[in-house]
C-alpha cells in the first residue's frame, strides 16, 4: 500500500490533513478527459450529499495556474479531495476497469483504517473525560454543600439549563432518548463531555472564589457558568450540546480500548 500510486500522489496541507488533487487522480483512475472525470465527480458529490456529509468538506473547489508555453499560464479548475471523496469517486466508477478496481481496493482499505483510528481516538478521549467528569462532579458537590446547597439535583439542573438552552436534566435525558436507567454522561461524546467538564470546573471555582452562600445564589452562579460555556461554543461556531449525537455506553469504549491494549502487549511466555 505504501508504494501504491494513490499513496504517491497524496498531498498534505498546512494543517497536516491529507488530500488528493482531482487532476492528479484522473489518470490513475483511467480517465483521459477532464470533462468525463467531472461527471464522475458530480456523481460522487451527490452520493456524499445523500450520505448526510457536507460536500464542501470533501470536495474543495480550487483554481490552479498551469504553464502553456513561452512563460505564459492559464487557470484551470480542480478539486482538493478528501480520502472519503476519492472513495466515493472510485465507488461510482466501472469496477471492470483495472484502474477503478485498484482504486476501490485502496480507498476501501484506507478509509476503514482511518475510521478505526478515529474511533480509537474518540474512545480514548471519552474514557478520559468521563473519568475527569466523575472526579470534578465530586468536587462540585463538595463545593455546593459548603455553599449551603441542600437540593443538589436542583443545583445541577440550573447548570444544565444554562449550558443546554433551558433544558433540565430530565429534558436532556428525553431528548437523547435514553432509558431511565441510562446516565446522560455515559452517552456523551468527547465534545459534549468537554463542555460539561468546563461547566463543572468553572462552577466549582466560582462558588469558592466568590464565597457564594445559599441555594438560590449557588443555583444562579451555576446557571451563569453554563450560559457562559454555551456562549463560548456559539462564538466559536460549535454545535450546541443538545444537538450533539447520543453515543453508545461508555462501557463499549472501555471494552475496545482494553481489547486494543491486550493486542499491543507482547505475548511473553513464562
């Protein structure tokens, strides 16, 4: 695979992301004319759209200057294609052509590798952040108790309402379609867990820093912190937490990581 033509024409942008130029990909896929290849690209873009992906994230239109002789240049249209875009183009080609068959094999294998790697990274982040969330929730509960909070569930609701645009814990639970026995935090992805971790740590810090006393004042402080975190997400162009997907139980991430660790350990005979 490392000596594969598709690996050789791969490029890396300034952000460390891999991509392929459509003009570079055209010939290895067996296309002699750009207009014919554009038809294949159009089909792939439609497939990308139908799969719920943002087409612009995978098919970035660019203009390039190419020499035409006598030191003159002209502009041509091109695309910077993601691995997924290349995969879709190959999948929409004629598998009877050797070039297309090779491309399908390469991009299917590499796309699957990337998916597995990304899942492993997300599992690691989820497990770490869930553990941090558990510890900092304990710290927040202690700070709330010292502030005179009696109804801790109510106090927690105010933090959630600030972060989730008015939704209480039970509302979030219902929105994510979780069963009564399922904990919200166990079904959050790393992005949502990170937002809640920031809420928890900053709420604890605010209670202690400002020496807040009383249930009402503590509720208000927690709500303000949640709103601030939400506002930051909005300013950064992020997805509001209530719109983030519901993930499988964190136990599944732990199982995969444990299995991966066992595979990586050397098999030493006693």
